[in-house]
């Protein structure tokens, strides 16, 4: 938990520990092709009932070697 200064100079106290969960799926149907899907779920340390600071980030990558 950190203690940071807000943009207006006010002190912000962390409510809880920040969390992060990462899930990665890899599918390689042939030697040349590979598909990856990433999902990251983050919760800020400033998350509370009044302010929800969560992020769900999804990315998909397809690659081909020739």
C-alpha cells in the first residue's frame, strides 16, 4: 500500500492491497501458426465501495513463421 499525493495536493490513503491476475492461453495448431490470448485483471489499492478502480485488459496475438 502506498501513500501518494493527489493532483490537487491532497493526501490519498490506500484502502487495500492492489491485486493482479494474469491468464494466458496459447494455441499452436501447426509449426508455423501460434495464437495467444492474454487477459489481465487489476484492482487498484484505492478501490472502495464509493470508487471502483478496476481494469480488465484483453489482448490477442496471432503470429506466423515463414
